[in-house]
């Protein structure tokens, strides 16, 4: 299953079908369409109509949505209010709450969002900047090691922050002159605005990782995102253990990943630690690359994962295809160009209405295709509540085929993915498919659970063998167990995890969601089909 670039044709006029299907609330498929009529209404009203109609056909939980009349999309004050309302109809039976419910960010869905930057900049498929290989910001993020200890959790190489000497582990003592950064809602809101807002610069006072006091003025600017923050190889007894910190499934990481894994193979690495603790996902194509670099060669040709769309799309009829709003979305080739398809719905070019959404279709089944020469006996993933989507896809796809150990805390929980739908001046991203591994396992909406639960230690640099999460991976590689003596536990910095002022796992997850709200969580994949 190949993944197209997110290059979209900016359609002239409104991408809206001039008919509102009469859909029963609990019906799997809409009734047979009627002859389209010319829509009426303002540009804003037609956009709101389109948001609902595309959701009615594409949303993974579309059967929970009411009728057009019952929902009344034009009644909402904004596109965001409408989108949130759409996402709150489908309840997870395990929790009794909507699949897209998030307690820490009321009014915002867990997965769905709009991207206005594509139309505004003229660059199609812009998404969040950090997964498209470049960003225009400071290039660092923070979190709390304790309630009174704010630390830099990562810095992108060559970013403005890196150029000013910030590294993981630096303790932030003042932001724009404010020294009281104690964990609470007021501080979180202040930090969000100061670090992740639109300010052109930020004044920082901090202690470096060795405790030396420093100051810096960091100016936001455009830079290339390198998602590989650190690599190393350790000698553990007679083993060679590789370590890679991978922070985002960007679309510019292919060459660097191949080089990193080739270096591991050359060094004789047989066990690998993949640090995904802050990785919220990105492109599925990058995930499949990492999976194929790590997977056993014997899996080549076997199913890696399968994509499942809603029941309506899986069984869509010819008549429904012709009346579908998807006929307004061109299905482009790998170069982002229209595909001539005279046998399709519009008799001119291929559209999403022409795609085969059944799970048995070849294009919906990803196969293993081993790349590189790295042969692993075990792989460890370092994870937190910020580990999401394409990260979870990578883990879930490798679980059936090799020895996988998870260290840290339960992941975010996003087994669904999306492709963009252009509606006038906005790209809409809503869950459109779910992935399941070769054993048919998916549905981890509550997150993937770990084999060893542990807090991370933000006072330590990436690669420090005494950093708690990495330390547990190296301990297991050495002894085959996470159980250790009191002395060894101290060397793993476990004492830092039991300090009275330490945030709870739920608080840390909430911080990860509320602090840096622009952080991307998703797996992006377009249906691919050559016509």
C-alpha cells in the first residue's frame, strides 16, 4: 500500500454535493440517492453542509451520526463547534464515553481537526509543520519533572533553541521574566502562549544539564526538522544494543533512517531500543519504513497490517458512488497529479468515489518487505502518554512477529488514521480507517500497555545509561528481567520517580496534551490506486 503525497487540487467552487441524503440515524448505508440539485446558501453555510456530509460518508463511526435535519450543521457558530459535535455521538463501549472524548481539553476532539494553512499558504496538504519536514518556531518543548521543576524535554537539532545552547535536561527558571512556573493551570496557559504561541521571540533563564546558570533569547524562525534526536550503540555483556530517539514520523526522514539502521547492522546490533516517548505520529509511509527495517526477513510477503473503513464504504454501491460527495475529491497519483479515468464516476479523472474500500482489496493490505540487513532478536519501545498513532501502528505491527518490550507508561491510544478532505478553504481530518495487525489486533483506544511501568527522568540527557527508561531497557538486555536490586534501582534513577512533588501518570498525560497543543498526533495515509 503506497502513500500519496498530500498534494491536493484546490477545487474551484464548493466541494459539496447538491443533495442532502435522507439517512436514517442508525442505518449503515444511506438510502438510494436522488437527482442532485443546485445548493443554496452562503459560503459559510455550504462549508458547514460539506463538513457534515463528508463525515456522514467517511467518518469511521458514521452510523452514529444523525440525519442532516437532526444535526442541522448550519446552526453551529463555527466549523470547530460543528466538528466537535460530530465527534461526540460515538461511544466507546469500554468507557461509555465518546471515542474522541478528552477530559483535559473540553470542546476539542481527540483525533479530528481542521488545517487552514494549506489554503492560506497555497501549499497543499500542509498539515502540522513538524511532520512535513520543516517548522517555524523555537524548536524545543518542555515538561515537568516535578511540580516545581520545569525541564526541556527535547530540542530539534539546528533549531533556534539548539543554536542558543538549550538541550534536553536544562531546567527552565524563568520565561519572559516570570520565575514562578509551578505546575498549575495558570502556568500551563502561560507556557503555552509563551513557547507555543505566535510570539517572535522568548526570553529564557535556565540551568544547563550540569547546573550552570544561563540566559538566552530564542527567536522563532524556519528550520528543517530532523526527527532523529540521538543514536548510540551500547555494549551490554556480549551484546550490542542500539538506541535511536525518533521524535516524529516526518516525510523527510527516509535517508537518515536507512543510514541509522545500516550503522546498527555494521556495529553488530542484535537488540534495539526505539525511543518514541514524545512521538505523536505522522506519515504511515515512514512507519512502514521503520517496520521493514526492524522486522525479520522471514516476514516478507506476510501481512503487516490491514486498513478497515466504515461499513458504508466497504459495501458502497454503484448508484451510491455516483451520488457520493467523494466524487468531488480527486484521487491523485504518487506525483500529486490527476489520474485519467473515463470509467469512473465523473468520466474524467479518478476520485475517492472510485476507490475500493473493502478490507480484502490489495491496496488496503500492507505487506512486509524487509529492507536493510539489521537482524534483531528483540526490540524495546520507550513510550509515554504522548506516544500516539503512527508510533502505536509501528509497535502493534511488530508485536506478532518479534519479541517486543514496552517501557514507560500507557500510550495515547489512536488506532485510527485519516487522509485530508479539502472543503473550500480548509482541509478536514477525521478518523476514516482503523488498522489491525496480522493477527487482527487493533482497537487500542485506551492505549498500549507497557511491560515495565516507569516514569522518565527529565534531568538526564538522551543516551544517559542512568536515565530511567533507557536504563530499564539495558537492564533487560543484560539480565532478561526488569527486576533489579536496590543498588541497581538507584543507578536507574528510580529515586527520582518517587519524589513527593512528582506528577501522577494522569497529570503527566494531561500536561502532554495541554502543553504544546500544536503537537501532531495522527497517522496520515491516502488511499492509493493507479487507474
